[in-house]
C-alpha cells in the first residue's frame, strides 16, 4: 500500500531526532544552524525521500502488471490507468499526511527523553491512522456511507481513508477538496506545534516536560 512510506518517513524523523538528542549530537548541530532550519531540513528531506519511495512502489506495480499481462490475459476492466488528477490527489494526500504525522512525531521527539519513551508515546499518534485498515470491509462495502465520510474528515484517518476511497472512485471533487483542506490546516497547526516544542525542549535531558509546561511553551511561542 502506498501509504506505508508515509509512516516509515515520519518514523525515521522521530528516531533521528531522539537519537541525536540522546547522543548530544544535537548540541553540535545547533552550533551552526538554527532549530527551525534544522527541523525543517529533516522534515522536507525525509518527505522527499518518502515521496520517491511511493513513486517507486507505484512504478514497480505498473511494471509487474505489464509483465503479468504478457504472460496471461488480464481482463480489460482490471487494467485501469490512474488519471493525472487521481495521481495528483494521491500525492497531495501523501504530502499532507506526511506533514501531519511527521510534525507530531517531531513534537514527540522534542519532549521525549529516550528513544524507548518516544516510541511508546508515538503509538498514540500512529494507531488511530490504522483504523481505516481495520474497517476496510466497511469502506469497500459502503464507500459513500457515514463511516467512510466521517473518517475522510478526521485528520488521523483521512490519508488512508482518502486513498482507499479514491482508488474505488467513491469521492466527488468537492468532498476531496474539503477533506484535503481540513488535512492541510491540521498539518500546518501540527508543524507550528512541533517547531515551538522543538525550540523549547530540544536541549532538555533527563526530564520530560508536563502537559502544563508544553501548553505554556506552545502559547508563548
């Protein structure tokens, strides 16, 4: 599934930040670059790598179908080539989904004191994203039902739900645009949250800040 690179890329960001923080490499990096620039560099670099990985995944699927088509007869209705519009929407879902999850992972990494602690906390972010996978039988049987529409607008479930419904042509242009807009606003808010927590707690060791401390840091900027 093309959405898998999204979780790998955001997970790499979390691991890189926490390992650099644990090993005190972060102190060396911050001597030559500002915190926001450091975070955004990792953010965009891993996002680009994930997008290339997704493109390679899709290309390999296409090549595989062509090879199989040379060996056996594949029904014409199964050889549906995605339109440019569908590919653009899929890329938008990936980029916005990555922005949301990577930002939240960066926020988790900034306030965590160890990689083990960060991975435990990150489960709170990752597990809801797999709800559409667990409910795929509902999404495929009732792609325009209430459950599918609700999951389309919840930021944590929107990327996977949107790609599933897009694949079976169950979303209209207005619904797609609205869902992407909600996801974009939430991703922007998550990135702002990550940047503020990153600046505040990047060099804090041994003690995780309380929710009150984090809220104060986010509000004060």
